[in-house]
C-alpha cells in the first residue's frame, strides 16, 4: 500500500542520524574534539529550540480547537456517503482502474496540456456516472509551457555536441543567439 512507504520528515531525520558514522577523529587532537563538542552542543540547542517550547494555554486556542473539532464532526454524514459510494455504490472497486487509465492512457498532465484537458474531461464524466452532485467544470487560466528541442554545442577547440536536458520554465536562447561560456561556473 502506498501509504506504508510515506515517512514523516522527523522519521527520515532519525534514520539519517542513526546511520551516520563520523570519519575517524584523531584522539590526540584536543582542538578537533573541542570543535566537535561545540558543534554537538549547538546542534542540541538548536533541536531543543525547534522541538521544545512552552505550549500556549490561551482560551482562544481552546475555543478554536473546539470549533474545529465540531466542524470536522459536522462532515461525518458526508464522509459516510463518500465511503458508501466507494465501497458499495457505483464507484465500487473502480479507483485502481481509474488510476491505471490515468497512467497508461492519459499519461502526464502538465498544466495547459492536452493530456490535462483529457484527464479533467474523463474525471468529470466518471464523477457524473457515479451519481455525485454538484460536479462542474470551471474555466481556469494557467501558464502553459511547451518543451522545445534542447541543444548545446562546444565550438572551441572543435565542434562537439553536448547532451543537455531542458527543465520546465527554462530560459531559452535569446534572439541575439548563443551564449559564450569558457568556464563551468559561468553556466
């Protein structure tokens, strides 16, 4: 199940720290040990500030929590309807099939793309078939990016093509033409 693979950031941090093994530190160097102890103390103080601290016992906070708890409890009928639809209703056992269609037939859904439009139309029709109320399409303006062809060429000391990958919203070649780069730090 996918949820079984999800890790919270603190769990990931604890795994990272548990498997961390410092390089061998010379025992005869008190200066190195002093720096190591200082770094450890600073890290512990920082983590204490991040994790610790007094929790506010303000009445406003308690009222807000009670309000949120009551609001969430108010959705229990809607939650039961959704679960009933997914388990016993028209949408029964269809989630995996829908996901498979998205991955296999529709593919990636970059904003403004034809695939995104197909995915939206597909879900709109499927949700209507499931008998859900208030299913609607609304016009939305989103930025649209089209992948062009990326090329890079070394001109000196000889002409040589270089493999490159253009990422989303990358800056293209200006109308003036190519750029000159004689060191990796200028890229």
